[in-house]
C-alpha cells in the first residue's frame, strides 16, 4: 500500500445517487477516515420552488458550493467521489473545481458516451420515498445483509424526475484531466457495464469490474468496505 503524508491529502467530497443521501457513503467514509482522509457527504437539496422544478443545474451548483469550504479547511485540492447520479455530478464539476482525482461508482454517463438515452422517460417526481417497500429494497440490494437493507429502506427519498430526465438525455461535460477511477457492478440494471467501461476510456481512466454486485452494492453491499479499501489504495497511489 502506498501512503502519503496526511498534510498533503486532499479533502474528499462524496456525492450520493438519486433517491438516496449522504448516508450511503457511510462505510466508505469510515475507510477513508482510517487512511487519514477527511471525507464529507452532504445531502442534495431540492430547489426553492420544489422538487418537481429542481434541475440538474441546481444540484450542480450545490456541489460546487460544497467544494470551497472543504478546500479552505484542508488547504489542498479536492477528490470527487460520485455514485450513479452523483457520478455524473462529479464529472460535471471536476474540471471547474480542478479536482485532484475522481472516483465514479456506476455513474450515469454524460452526453456522448452512449448512442441512445438509457432507460425510459421520467415523471416530474419519482416517489421512491413515499412508495418504498422493504421487499423492493431487498431486490435492489441482493448483495447486502438485512441490516443494510433496513437502514436503506428507512432512508430512501423522493427524487426530481426533471433532474433524471436531463441526465438521461445527456449532460455535456468537460472530461477531467486528473486521475479517474470507474467502478462498475456486473449486475447493474441501471448503468450497463459496457457504458461504464466506455466512460473510463473517454476519461483515460482506470476501470474495475465488481462481479455479482448490484447498482448500490459498492456502497451498501457486504463487500462495500473492501471496495472502499481498493478505491483508497488506488487514490493513494495516484496522489503519490
């Protein structure tokens, strides 16, 4: 394992996926903290005019605003870690905030990576919080234990369909020149492996495939701590 001086380590900003919150990064944050990394994972908030009117740009502005106090506190750069929609948000701001590195977990692809939009059109609001069930949570988290499923079930939230529709149709980004790691789950029903692999190629980044892993498994599954350890090892090596 390659280690760097704690004084030189950048802050880490973890950006959650749609319908979730910063809580989904809890296991990764514990691993990062053990390696001397200061990681934060705020919750994305709806726009002032309501969730149905919340746009991708509203979330993007929040992410940019989170970076500045982290950088000031650490007196270093920032590493962006994003999952699913959070991965797309990380890519959308990476060049502007001059990220030191980017870690993407089953990220929604930006414009130009896939020929056709992924999935079906979205309604104004996705009622994932109101309509959640423990059975659907277990199906989505087949690689997690009962405690993790119950924890997630209690925390799913509604999401802006407008944000996801914008993301589905393609958000243009300036691909970062910093080191990029793309982690993809073999059993991801939302973002196919071939898409994540193609994104890694576009970013001239590294790629890791996780066998028998769900869309949320890298963060919430039983193997999440070991996935986080490998991601931190990759980060330390790139920073060195």
